[in-house]
C-alpha cells in the first residue's frame, strides 16, 4: 500500500486496534481487491470465485456456506452473473445479514455503467447468459471507481465508527487509479478504433473505455459454444476487416480460436478479465497494467491497426 495520503495515514493512526474487522465475502476476486483497496486493515475479505475461473460457471464448494454464515457483508457482481452458483450458497448460509436486499448485501452493478442492456423482453432464450445487460462491467476503471465508492459507502454503514477511514482509503484509491488511467490512456492512444474479436462478450466496457472496436465473437451467443457455421462467418468477416487480434479468456478451449488464427493470420491472445487470472495480476490496477501490456505488444508484433 504505497502512497497513502496524509489524510489516510492520520485516520489510520486514529483507529483503535482492538475493533474487529468487517468480515466480507465477495463473489469474485475483482470485488475482493476493490474491497481491500477501500477497506484496508479494517476488513477481512475472501472471494468465492477464483480469477482464473469462468465467473458464470463456478463450482460452489460447500465450505463457502460456513464462511457466508459468518459474513457481515457480501458483495456480488449481479446482473445474474452468479445465478448458476451463488443463490444456493446464500440460502444455505441462513445468514439474514447477507440475503439479497438485506443491509449486508451489495449488488455492485447497481451504481456501475452497464452496457448491452436489453431493450425488449428479458429472456434467456437460446441460452444467453447476459439477460440483464453485460455483467463483465468491472473491466473499466470508471466502473472500478464506482464499485469502490459503493463498497466504501456500504462499509461505512456496516461499521460507522470507521466511516472516515473508509472514505480516506477511497480517496486514496481514486487518486492512484486516476494516475494509472493517464498511463493507460497514453499506451492506447495510438490504437483508437482498432478492430478485434473476442471469445466471450467479456470486454464491452474495456473496449468502450480504451477505444477498441469489437467486431465479432467466437461464441454465437454469450454462453453458447462455437458452431462451425458461425466460425466460418466470423473468419470471412475477420479477413474482410483485416482483424489481427483475437482475445480469449483463460478458461476457454483454444482449439477453435487457434483454427481461426491459422485461417486469418490473427494473433490468439489469452487475456484475463479478472484479478487472480494470472499470477502477476495481484490487484485491480495491475489487471489493466498486465492486460494492456499484453495487448499493446500483440498489436505491435502483428502490425494490427
Ligand atoms: Zn458473460
């Protein structure tokens, strides 16, 4: 925790050491890190999903029921991202504090910028796993800031005696994130409008923030595996638009992406959308440092643009 502001240090010094930390569970490692950023030593945080897992399909280990039973606060991604694995854990925990709608339940999507919101009837028809808008919204520093603020505000309500501490930690995170954003904007400035393809629809907020143009997906629909017909169409579109970058999340099979890469000459780039997705990605700011570093190197090496 380098570069804490003076205000944050003063608040740190003023905190009595004996008070129990707020016990926080989060659905994902991104939310766990953002909680640590604003909660510091006044929180104890654990994520249920690991950053290298597909967040739609997490194995819900029963050991998490006991952990949820003792939690003061549960932070979730929402938009039905966790619908396949989290609700039974919450119910079985029998912890009234963390049930949806209770004071110790925070849906981080409620204050975030959500893309791909449905305009018509909400449906999971044909297996679409994004029925309430795109749930991968955390991969945008603007949303990281909004999530951190929502967590800091919620922590202040759960532990009012530490409200000033959480507020100072948020201010410090906001400042460090703004400094990092200047660095990332400079890295990406030459590549505005770059056309890419991604495996899953994990990157709309990321693409929007950094000026990338996602022209297609390996999956025909979110959550539906690639089909030969869709892959053939995608290859011809990538050739037509001269797309040289294909992003694949670490938990997908590389067979189809690699055959698309061979057909089109595109680089298949495995890129993690989450903290913990690679051992180097130990916090939220490092997530962007790592991913943008990989992306810029691939752009240069392939002559994409
Ligand atoms: Zn998804």
